[in-house]
């Protein structure tokens, strides 16, 4: 009987030991799985949207908040529910510059913008449009007085003219005089919204009254849309523009709390096609002089030309203004290509605003969001990078 009891005890202990060993193995496996998922999530998902930020120039928008773009309904919906100097090299800058020029030679700097006819750029979707029609040529002196008042209405105003009833509209130059003015019709296009917000109803009323007074003075007729409807349209337009007014940023920060030297940053930037401008920002332009993206200091100090010899910084930032750039997918590839070159040459790492390393998957998702934004703009008759978009996002 004692031998039997001892055997039962041994069997129980062996069974308990096996259960403990299996339990520890399962626990370790679960912990490893959680850790792996946490790392992958940190690099590829949680901070992807940190590349994006709503443009802080829009009124009543939280400045520099990076969020996933909110693509609301089109703003034509009935439901208004819908932002000069010499190169100073360090001893090894010449070799680095040559390498950078070789690497960046693959980057295509062209960025064609879909051209829109003048009548489409200044249409009623984005502008309060008035028409002044006369039976005879409008006096040049009176036209000059009207043109000189273009800055009184808080938003950009463009005047177009037509010399004959069947001719096309042409933009009227600011220097029009009585000698070269022979217009019989005028079209005034007052922008409904820009990055400072929608136009005020009082400014619309002031513009309408100015137009009607002018038409009466020169014995012409004036066609002016309803003010209330135009103001409602301005609010809807501003809401849509605010939703797609996004910038993409890629930061290159130094490793181990080191610093980048200003002369080296300048050598790399200028070798890759950037130009340091008076506002302290390196700008990368296309052949039409349109800014594709910029390079700024990650810290608060700007890159003033006179300070580049002495400045040091812990990082630089590439920025792409999504609504102001045509062919955004292509330009994004150009920017990320140069960002990788900068990271390798400076010995830094690419991170988002939370200082989390950027993965290829994260960059790909950000690129897709950029494509979605520009597609939404096009569907609402605002082509990214077009003259119309540059007016709205100015």
C-alpha cells in the first residue's frame, strides 16, 4: 500500500511538472509575439499619419497637427457638411557633392501642371463673378480707376476684358491706359476663399456695390450674383480646401544626439538642386520655377545665408505642400529619394514628428494618401498645382 501511494505521488509530481513547463513555454511564446507585433506596429502603423499635417495657415485650424486627411464631400454638393551666395565646403565636401550629383541625376525635376483655360481658372466655383456689358468701348480712364480698387475687398481680384462680343476673355494688365483700352465687356473674378479663410459677406457686398456704381457711371449693365448664396458657397469651398490642405514632412535627425554642420547641409542641398532663399528656406523648384518641396531646419532657427558657416542643428525637414504641387506622387518620390541620400550622407535617420523611424511601408501609405487627396481635388475641379489651386492655397 505504501509503495502504491508513493507511485501515485510521483505520477502527480511528474504531471504537475509537465504542466508548468508547457505553461512557461506558452507564456514566453505569447510575450515574444506581443513584442514583435508592438515593434512592427510602431514602425509601420501607429505613426504613419505623423508625416501629414494640416496647413496652419487656415484659420481656426490647430497649427501643425499631423492627422490623417479628412476628405469630406465635394463642395458642389447640396449638403455643405463637407493647408546669391558662395558654396563653403568642408574638406570632404567636394567628394560628397560629386556623389550626390551622381545619385540625384536620376531625379526628374519636371512637374507639369494641367493647364486650364482662363475662363475655367476664374469661374464661379472658386470666384464671385460679375459681368459688366456696354454698347460701346468703356473709357480707359474710368477702367483705370476701377482697376486701382482691386485690393479693397480682402481677397485677390482679377479683371478680364473682351473687345468684341464674340471674342475670348483676356486678363487686363494693371497698366491699362486710355490709349490702349478698347474693351466693351468686363468680367470681375473675386476669389471666394484662400488660406486665410472664406471671404466675408460685407466684402462681397462692397464689391457688388462698386461694380454696380461703375456700370451705372459708364452707362453699362452689371450682372451680379446673389450675395447670400455666394457667401454660402465660399464657406463650403473653404471647408473643402481646409480638409485637403495638407503638408507631408520627412525629418532627418542626427544619431546619438550629434549635430549636422551648416556648411555640409548647404553643400548637399545645393548639389542636389536646392537653392537657399532669403526667407531661410532651401527650395527645390522645377523648370517653371514652381516650388516642389522645401528643406528647413528641424530646429527653430532658419537657414539664413549669412549664418550657414556657423550654424549646427540636430536635424533637417523636407516638406511637400500637397495642394500646390502637380503630379504629387512623382514629386513625393523625388523628395523621399533625396531624403534618403541626405540621411546616408549626413549619417542621420529618417523619422516622423514623433521621432519614430520611417519604414518603407509607412512611406508607401503616406504616398497613397497624397494620391487620394489630389484625386479628390481633381474630382472637385481643383487640379493640384494648377493656377486655380495656387490662388486658393496661397
